[in-house]
């Protein structure tokens, strides 16, 4: 492997103050590979790219280029060029001079000394770059007369004219309209083949990642969620986040009922994944893997409640009890009619649940006998720390043997169920307020992740509809917070 790897990131992290932008990032990239960092805004993909380029220095870990540590090397000493979303072309220069700008400053080895490139050498390289981006007749054109797609290609030509070993592209198609974006995707793929160099690409566009990449790195909250080929990422997502982020998915909560059998949407289906009996799992079904049948056949049935024509197929929403099932089919079927459906075992993807409850290991008890989570005090049942205890008039916990306990500043583990958090539209009405940063639809409910200003996450299930970035308040009933004392209770006994 070592001979074929051009760049490797080992345990790379980057934090700004107390906030981690990238955490424990491990990746190796092969020579000539097209690798895409994919994820929502703020997931750390651009920060990672900037560390490879040298514009940001990692807080921890190593970045190796051809086996040598370049973590602290300045950008101009790295055989890397970057193309940004904003092309940063010089408006007062024509196309030729924009591309030639870096070459005129460049110095190359000449025996024991260095020299600048000759005019003939520069001209040869510029013309070669123009040919690669298919703009050979544009060398004398003014930048302001070019379309967005043409400017984008000039920015790429300016980067590749320096013959970098790695080309970094940070959302380079973000400023283009949809049609031009799709055209440029194909052109980029063709350029990658012509050049044969390594491309590392950043995007939040799932279709773009699937179209362009040899390898996709899916990121969330500064951490890698999955690395794989586009086919692997689409067909075998590692968790509900990846399944939800890559393409259309039906995601449900399910229970393993036996050997390669899983129950979800109130039916038992055969599957190919093996999990222990009775384990709670997430189930992913792609819309194209559901086959609509007549009402009197099929594994289960439901009513079609919505139909949208998508050009080459129809997208249907079928209600199976209280659960929505999204299906794509080329046939024109009737709305408000009942149909059966089949799902082959290999179309049912089972994943271990990432989360069955919220667990906070850094919680503690304050002097008012409340549990403090994310700097917010929640009323709780403090007597759960000592079985059979009560709270006396002075606020001390009194055990059945009469021992009094003062749990002020005691470290505890707090656990809250996903259905035990009340969400409020008025952010000021809750004990905690935060912003919705993730929404995953699970057939008959939504799973929301709410992030507090202190960067603590609360995950909850709700039937109500919200949007990402909504500000909300959260409450939890005292009896729904399960407390576990760290250490022995006798440590807190009053003498």
C-alpha cells in the first residue's frame, strides 16, 4: 500500500478554542484517486482540505505526503494547488496572463542554482493547460467577458499549470447554475482522467459526490462517518445519518425477531444481515427496492396517498398503517388505492442503532439537588441515588438506615430516553434552548438533534415537523432522568 499512497492523514484534529472542527481524522489517498469529502455545512470538510493545503495547521496528528510529514510546511512548499468556489481571477489580466501568473514567479532548479522559467517554457505550459480545459482560443479574452463555467475552467487551468501532485477543489461548482454544474461535473471527470493526478474535492451535494468520485468520505461534526466507493456508500450506509444524507431513503426503527428476520412497519421481513434476536436496529429501504404488486399479493399492503411524476419514473408515498413508505416505479398507478408490495431480503439494510438514549457522563448535582447537564440545571429525583431514601426538610438525602447524604457537586451519569424530551417552539420556555442541527425521518416520526450553545446534543423523537436551524426549547420531567452515581454513596455521607 505504501508505494501507492500519496497523502495520509493520521489522527488529525483541529480545534478553534474549545470547539473541534475536525477530530481524530484518519485517511489515506492513493495516487491518481478522485476523493470527495462530503457532508453538511460545518462538518469540517473545508477545514480538512485547508490543512492539506497548508492554510490551516492541525492541532494534533500528522499529514504525510509521500511518507514525509508536511504538517507544518507552508503552502508554497507543498506540491498542491487549490481551486476555490470564488475563483479569485485577476480582472485586470486576460486569460493568458491569469494562467501564467504563478509561472512567472516560479523558480526551478538549474544545477546548483535556481532560475525563472523562460517565456517559451511559460507559453508551452499555458497552452497545454488551455487545451486540457478546452479553452484554447480564449487566451486573449478579458475575464469579465467569460461565463461562470468558463471562469471556473480558467481557475482550474491556473491551478494545473503548476503541475501539482494533488489538486484540491473546495466546492468549485457552487456558484454555477444547475445545468452548467452538471456539464462541469462531466468535464471535471474527464480532466481528472487526462491529468492522472490526485483530486481531493469538497462538496455538500450528494449527487455530485456520487457522479465524480472514486472514494467518498462522509463527514459529520468533524468526524468521519464512512469511507467507501459511491456504490458502497449508497448500498451499504454505515448508519442512519449516511443513509439519510446520501440519496432518498426510508428509515425505520425495527426489532430483530429471529435468524435474518426483522420487524418494522408492523410486519416481519426476511433480510440478509445477522443481529442478535430482540436487538433494536435501524432499517433502511431505498425507494427503488420496493416493488408494488396487486392488493391481494405481496408481503404487506398499503394505500398510495401521493404521486409525483419525476420524468423517468413516478415517486409514490404509500401509507402502511401510520408509516410512510416512499417508492419509485415507472408505472402510472392510482392515488387513494390499496396495493401490495414486496421487498427482497437484500433490499433491506439493517444497521446497529447509534443511539437508544441520551447519555451524559459529565453531569453533576448542584446544591439545589438538581442535575446539571450542559450547564443547565434539571429537576430530578435525587432519591434514586440511594435506594429507599427520602429528602428531608434541609434538602439532604436520608437513607433507610438514617444516614444523611449531601450530594452537592457529586459526579453522576444522566440518561434520558429519546421519547422523554419535550420540545417547545418557544426557546425561552425550556430549561435548555438550542438549534436543530439534524432531522431524520423514520416513517412515522422524526428524530431531531438539538445542539445547545455549549455544544451539547440532545436527541429526541417527535411526530411534529420542524426545520433545520429552528431554535427550540427543551424540558424533561424529573422522573424521566435516570441517574447513576459515580463512586460510592458513603463518600457523600454527612458525619
